[in-house]
């Protein structure tokens, strides 16, 4: 397996059979993926699942980047991207913990904009 930088925080894993998988940097770090590492099917499934989680998180961050959003808006946005509800809940909780989502701040901003 070889690793090739693709864009900002994404890399392309190129396997011996020339199949490719684009993953986030966190997935590479969490799984200690190095060039020429042998990846079995169990590890590949783990990489795939972690990458979906990272994708959901990054899509949510991108969605809230330009204006404050409510938890409901972000949840509906991620549902529209067909992520699993359990994963959406996990990502929403992470964003709340990191203080990227805050419905009280959203309501205050909404009221301020309407006045």
C-alpha cells in the first residue's frame, strides 16, 4: 500500500491491486497507516467506517462554517446526506462538546437578526 496526498486533509491509499481509497488524515493516524503496511479485510472495514465518521464530521463543519446553525438544521442536513442516525447523533454530540453547535447562541443570533 502507498499513500498519496490528495487535498487539504485527504489522502489516497493505493493498494497493490491498484484499487484506491480516499481517507482523511485522522484515519491514517488512528490506524498507524504507513507506506507498505499490509491491510487485511478487518482493518480495511475499520478504516472504511472511521472514514465515514470523519466524512460526516467534516461535512457538518463545512455546513456550519458560514453561519451559525441549530442542532436541528445540522441534523437534517446530515440526514439529507444519508448518514446513519446513530452516526449523526455521535457527530452532533461531538460538535456540541466542541462548542461548534449551541442552540442558545443560535436563538440569540436569530432574534438579533430579526430586530
